[in-house]
């Protein structure tokens, strides 16, 4: 990891306000600044194919922020939960969160995260994605309501965050755990090295 970090000689910007993504990038030692895109994501609701949806949103977020820099590597990302081919975004209120969590109870769903790297001023760009399957055990209504009362579901796709109290809902995971949290570290790391042609 030391050689990886020493090879970076440019500013890195994370185009996301997610504290979870910041925490994960810091986990691998990256130093970066945060600049949110304030993108109106509802404009992209037409794209219902999960992979294309997360890649498109990650590209759009990164592109908005990249315009503000003359020299930097900008990282954009987007995460969604998919159940029976239907995209579950962030809940609009507690009732919506309950409905989503109830639908996930006893079911297997998929978590998609798309990410995009834009290098300026070269305007080089690459996108990638990761999929993780998550199975929720059957949950009782009071468990869901108690979780909603914590407030944690309200800013998360699918109305849950695997790193908080909802960890007790998931009894099987197939794939990258960090992808569920909001950023696929291993896939990002390998893509980063390849994209920049880092000789480590």
C-alpha cells in the first residue's frame, strides 16, 4: 500500500457527501478533499437498468465536480439496492422506509455500486461497478420500526446501512462487503492502478 500512495502526485477529490465512502477511502490511506456535486438525481430516474443506472450517476456526479478543477482526480459513486429487478432508492419518509424494509424481509436482494474516475486536465475517464447479493432473514414489524426510529435508514439506499444496527437483518452475503457499505474497495483499487498505469 505504501508504494501505491507514494505514486500519487495529484490532488484527489471525492464527489460524494457520504461519510461512509470517506471512511472507506481513508481505510486504504488515500488523502482527498470532499466536494459534493449537488446533482439532481431525479433527472436520471429513466435509467432502470441497475448497472447502467449506477455507472451513469457516478459519471454525472464526477463530471459536475471535475469542471471545478484544473488538475485533479475526481471520484464519483452511486449505490442502489435492487429487489426483483426494481431499484430501491432512499426513503422519502418513515412509512416509505418501513415498506422497503418489509419487502426485503426474508428475501435476497442485490446491491450495486458504480464508480467513476475522471483525471483532469487530461479528461480521461473510466467507470466500473460491483454487485453483492444480500439475504435478509425474516424480520418482525417491531424490529423494523425500532430500526427506523434510530433515523439511520433515512439517507441510505434500500433504507438500511449494513454497518449499523441493520447488520442483524443480514444473515448471508455473497460478494464484496464494502460494496454494501457504499464503495467496492478491491474493485476500485485495481481499477485505480490500471487507469493511472501505476508501476508498483
